[in-house]
C-alpha cells in the first residue's frame, strides 16, 4: 500500500471537486444565453449542484461506512462523470440542471468517502500531511476553476468545461482501481436507516433551497421551503431517538470533540465562502474587472493557501492543536477586518491584495485543524459518518454564509442608495459591512476554539 499515491489520489479528487464548484461562476452567462435561461432560472445552474451536494453529504458518509469507502468513492466518481456528461450535451435548461444535480450527488459521494479514507488509512503526522495536501489542492482547485473556466469557454465554448470534468473523473476512477486496491474495505454490518435518510435528505435539500434563494430574494415559496425543512429535520431528530438503527447514533451527539469540530468547521465556511463571492462582486461591480480578471486577482490568495497548508503540521507541533486552531480563526478575522475597509475609489493593490493574503494564511489552518479535531474524536467504523457530518457542516456553513452576508450587503447597499448615495459607494458600503460582521464571527469562533472543557483536545494531535 503506497501511502503517497493514496494521498495524491485523494488530493486530486479534492482538486476536481473544487474546480467543478468554482468553474461554473465563469460559464453561467454563456450557458444561460445559449440554453435560454431567464434571470431567475440561471441561478439554478449553480444552485442545483450545491443543493444536491449538501442534501446527500451526510447520508453519503454513512453509506460509505456500510457499503465500503472504496466502493462509494468509485461510485461517486462514476456519478460525477455521468452528471458532467449530461450537462455537456444538455439541449435545454431542464437537462442542464439535472446534470448539475447529478454532479452534486457524485461530488457528495466522492467527498464523503475521500475524507473517510483519510481517517481510515492515515494516522498521526501522516494524517496531518494528507489533510494539508487536501487543503492545498482545494485552494489550487478554487483558483484553477475560475481561470480554466475562462480559458475553456473562450477557446472551445462552455460545454468543454463539463467534458474536462468527465475526463478527469474517469482518470481518477482508473487510478483508484489500482491505488486503493491494497486498502481493506471494512464495512459496518448495519441496515441503512431508510426513513431517517429520506427525512434528512428532504430536510437538507429544502433547507439548502430556501437559504440559497434567500440570498437573492424573499418569496413565500422560500419561507415555505424553510418551514417544511425545519419540520422534516425535527421529525428526523425524533425518529433518530426511536428508530431501530438510527442514521446518527445517539452517542455521536454526546461526542463533544466531534460536535465542536463540526461547529468550528461550519463557522469557518460561514465567513470564508462568502468572502470569495463578495470580493469577486467588488472587483467586478466597483473596480470594473471582468470575470477572468477577477479570477486571476485571487491567484495570490490561493498561492498563499497552498504554501501555508504544507506548514500547518509544523505549526500544530509547535503550538498544539487548540492554539493552532485559535490562531487560524484570529488570522482570518484580522484579514476580513482589514478587507472591510474597502473603498469605492479603491484599487486591487491597495484594498484587496494585502488582506486576502492574510486570509489565505488563516484559511488552511482553520480547515486542517478542524479536520484533525474531527478525526481525533472519530470512532472506528464510523469514519464515513464523521466525514459526512464535517462535510455537511462546511457545506451548510457556506450556504448560510452566502444567504446571510450577501443578503446583509444587499440590504445595506439599498439603504444607502435611498439616502442618495452613488451606486459604487452604496455597493462598497454593503460589502464592507458584511465583511466586518464576518470578521467579528471569526473572532468569536477563536474564542470557542480556545475553550478547553468543550473538547478534550490533546495539546498535540
């Protein structure tokens, strides 16, 4: 069993998943124009993937425990390739959205099984290196997706971006057949909690739909979806106490370290994911950058993420896991606070570059340390469940962050416009307020991270 090859296979999968997430931001206008999406419908080009991804993540992790991590990992790549192919040949909005949703399901299966494999195969410093590489490849994938999307769309059209995903998924699938062959695919002999799974998926899908829709507009359908989501999730919680084989065993909720890891991972994404979105809006709507230019503008940040990720294990060895995690949130908070000083007559060098580089240092520290904390408190045989919980916390953190901060920025910008503030100043004011609130939340997360009695974190992990 070659640990190096396994590490790079899983990192390559993480790279592909982040490319698929970020590449769509560039190709949406071209897709919408050719396939006839209206202004409301085009949001589904991105949201179909995010809703499907968030809706099946937790179930994917538990299924990986029951059916085997290797099997679910390969199934995820196959589903991702099929969804990408369907999107590539789409003749209209319905088939394109269906392909994106299938991509999201495949990504959820692959992501949950991938992290479960990290927890199963690696331990100690080897696990830290693996998580560091995954964080680095996530940063690289986020940057590459934006740049690659612009290049492919300009050269061969938007369909080529989906065909690249098909090819990449099939290459990873072929490599997985050889690289993972030596890993014992241990399974948990437990029935799948089908009623619980249906309640959870329904609740999560409706919750994601309602929250993502709220980021742009508030309608009765959004509120109804959120109310129904809450009802289904309450029913799920009740069923978990009474069902014969609960999807999430009761003792998992009493695992303070795992719950703290999920909370902090979610808070990290609540502040970090919207930051990328808001910075892109500022660059394009205030500074006048094009989509391709705004993608290039974030390359320095992603380069810092890649460089920092490789050094996080040393930081943990020096400070201990708790202090390293706390420092990550503080660094992110400082970067977001600085970034909130955006000016309507600003520039990329003066207003964006410095603070985003600071955020780029804190981002991998937060990502890796929360992953290590979750792994430290994972129970053998439940690595998939641990992966599903952590990935779900991150995904819904991102969804909640987008809905909350984009909504806050829009509301404040509108308020400023009513006071006869010019458009650029009003937009900048909204972005600044959202980033300042995000900075405060990051600092509060640092306080949660440093409190000892909530976790049982060893000083070194």
